């Protein structure tokens, strides 16, 4: 009998499976859909991964008349993409691929056996398939014990981990995501292989590493995965700043070193990529700025400035888009700004805080809140009250001013016309003066702005 949770999936893939059967081929559902079905998780995939004994040109012939769209970019690697009724299908010929020691690209060898295809997959929990041509109810193909490993919360590779990670070194980084995302415990042989083979990650492109790091960061509880990166030495290959924080004792959060504090902050933030990246990097400048004062007191002066520069350099090395780099480095630079206003927030201070945060205001506020990991309950509650007060002040000012778009009361054209100036640096200085007035005093109105501009121009001239 077909389990109820499987019925909607089968209803979608059955017509395609029937076409392959009619053409004399077998079709198997593979990948995360099978794993999540076994776990009883909702299947939320927007596409289905399938594998077949049909060769690429045969796949194309089968799906062409059925699909609403077909794409062939991966055909030489055995993959044909298809879309029907808003659902994407990726159908791949059974293959056994391996990476050459000096190459980032796989050598693709096609196979006629699904077991051979499954043997080349990353982990046993992903090396299972549903045979869609096995009668009314699909049969589970599980030659490497993936279902048992899921039940035992165990992470293993189908072949030896040395062979699996040599085939595709990115799998070592992917292991961290599966440990964290599925609460699995790594097999001892897997951990030993990562410790030995992590230098092999150098053949993997920065773009692929970046994508996998992002996926790890947005799982609900990424702590185990981040610790795995450090403890196995894998982080040294692409994010050496992370293990570099392990030895630095944070005097504010004295119960944790900087690495433990950083991982705790990442876990506290919402699972959204930019804010989690900012949490990961927010204290990255501490090792370089550590100094010792009287009685051995440790300080990290300007670590936010140094950290912002280090963040930018590391994210550039990982080929992040420039807008991501700008956003995350800006959050790192501003993450201590809240703590400089210990005596209360003037209207001017609130305006400057909002202006500096710009569109990242919500992310900055969340990072600031989550940066408090102290066990001192009274201190934590006090920081929360102060943050609540700041956000209330922002709402109050926003209700009376256009706080989200702070700008001078006059624009450049008005300044030039009023003072009889041509475009040039004097206009910029006048606008800077007006912006300072706007930040200090709020909206002035045009008449008052012209009066203040005249006084400034007279004294300036």
C-alpha cells in the first residue's frame, strides 16, 4: 500500500514514468525528495531529481513531446531538464563520475545500473531511489543502508569516504550542512577522511564553496556544522578567520571564547543569509586588535573597523556579489554602534543611526540583540530594554519625519539657483551643511533652510 504522504509525488511523476516504461527504460526518483519522504518531512522541492538507464538523447526524445519546456545545457553530462505545469524535472542518465586529482570538472562515465549511480552519491542518506516502474507501489532501492542511517542519525558515505571526497571534495563541506540540518552524527571514518583530505578543497571553485557555505548558514541550527568545519581543519581552506577566533578570550562574554560566542550569535539570528553572514563575521577583527591593559585587562579597540575590512576581503575571495559584500561588511562595521549611546538617545543620535544603517536597519537591530550571549540575566534584560527603547524612538521619529529617507531640506538645484553657483565642490559642501542640520534638528522647511544657508554662505565666504 502506498503511504499517504507519497501519493501527491507519485501523481506528478507517474505520467513521466509511464512514458519511460513505454520506451523500454526505467525511471527512478532520487535525491532529497526520497530522503525527506522517509523522514516524514513535507516535500517542498520545486523540482524533482530523477535518474534513468536511458541515454541523454533517449531522454530528450521521451520528454520532448510531453514537457512544456526542455533545456539541454547539461546534456553532455547526461542531464536533461524539463518543465511541465510549473514543475521542473531534472532527468540524468545513470552515471559514475569521478574528478581527476588536478581538475575541478568531473569525468562522466554513463552506467546502465542504478546501484552504480547511487554509489557515486555523497552520503548514504542521499543514495536511495524509488523505482517508479515497479508496479502500483514504487520500490525503495537502498543498496548502502541509507534508511537505516537516517533512523540511527548517522552520516556515512556509500563508498569509502576517501573515494567519495576525492570524487568531489565539496562533499566535505556538504557534510557540515547535513550534520547540522538533519542532526546527524558523522561516522568516525568520515571525520578522519576530512582531516586528511581537506587540502583537496583547493580544486573546488570559490563559487561552489560560497553556495555550500550559504546553505549551511541558513539551516535552523548551524552550530554542529560550523564546529565540524573548525575541528576537522576544513575551515582553514576557505575561511581561516573562523578557527583563528578559537584562542581569543572575549572579556565581555567571558564564559565563551570568541569562536564559541560567534557560533552562538549565528544560531540566535533568524535563518536569513545576510544577517547570518554578518553574525559569522561580526567579531572577525578581534584577533588582530587584541591588546592588554592594566591588570591584564583585554580590549579589542576598533575591531569592528578592522573586521569590516577583513569581511570584505574574505567575501571577495569567495566571489560573493558586491551587494552582499557591501551589506555584510557594513553590518560588521556598525554592530557596536548601539553601545556608544549609553546615556540615552537624542533625536540627532537616532537619525544618524537610522541614516547609517540605511536599508539594513532591521538586520542591524537583530544582530545587535543577538550579539548578547551573556549568562548574566540582569545584563541581558537591560540590553533588551535599551534596544526596545531605541526601536520605540525610531518609530516615534518615523511617525513625524521621513526617517527612512533622510536628506537635506534643499536639493542641489535649489542650492545652485539660490547662491548663483555652478556645479562644483561648493555645492557639495553646502549640501553637507544642510544634511548636518537635518540630522541634528530634523526637518526645517524650505524657508528656514534658505535662511540657514544664507548665514552659512556669508560666514563661509
